[in-house]
């Protein structure tokens, strides 16, 4: 009888998932919560040399740091070893291995993810660039964060279409503000449109109105995203 009872007890445990599987599921649930909460990352940096906008590592860390804390996850980063260093036209390119550790602060369960990082620099910042790039792209890819222009622009349906006369005046006004953008920052057209519409509740139809807008809008704070210069 006791032998049969032991067999029944052992059989019953087959229906229960292993403890580590349950803990892994809880960690995955928290990661999914972050994916749902964070819709994307804006391109707050601007490269003057090559004329393109980019996502800054500091912006990614700022947003994900808050999201990780809210759901109860901590992130650790360890640089393991340099895999190779190569001389390239713009300096030295380093490739090394990072290990990211995500830990559920409620259960203590953690998972480690190996990651390759690369960075080049003519001076002594190649390893630093590789490290920051590795952190940025690990966070972006792990939490499936989009960085395209859809995140940065207002929905097209938010404002009515412009008449030809309004489009011409708005184009001239936009050109004026683009010339005011200081080096290392990026003109934000969505904020520009928001500022004009918010003040007039309509698109400009008279050139005289453009002068009034110039007096209302502060180019640096209203229509520009501040971003570090990168070359």
C-alpha cells in the first residue's frame, strides 16, 4: 500500500512545472509588461557631419531604467573579454563580449544573455563607444523598441490638410526656424506644427501672420530636440 501511495504522489508531481520554469515565466511576464508600456524611443541625437538623426544611449537608458524599476527588474552588465582589435581608417575597432543579467527582484531568478559590442575611435574612446553601443542595442532589441520616424511625428490625421497658400507660408516659416537651430540639435517639425496650430487653431493664410508666429515661438525650446553633437 505504501509503495502504491508513493507512486501516486510521484505521478501527481508530473503535472506541476519545474520551479525554475515558473520563475522564468514570471520574469518573462515582466519583460512583456515593459514591451507593452514603452512604445518606442525618439531620435534625440543628431550627427552634423553625416546629417542624420540617431537614438542616444542616454535616452534609451533613461526610459528603460524607469520601466525596469516599475516592474521589478534589475539589469547588470559585465564586460567579459576583448575578442579582437583591428586598425581601421578611423582609428581602432574593438570587438568584445558583454554579459547582461536580468534579475527579477521579487523572486531572485535571473537570466544571462551574451552580447557582442563593437566600437571604433581614433583616440582612446573605442572601448567606451563599444560599451555604450552594446547597452543601447541590447535594450532596444530585448524590448523590441522601434526607433523610426513614426514614434517622433504627430499622427497625420491630427491636423487638417493645408491649402496651397498656407503650405507656402508655412514652408517659409519653417525655413526661418530651421536656420535658428543651433549646431548639435535637431529641428522638430511635429512640435513646430503643434505650436502653430495651438496658437492660431488654423493654418496661416496671410504673410503677416507669420511675423506673429515668430514672436510667439521660442525656436530652441518649442521646435527643437536638444541633442549632443556627434561626429
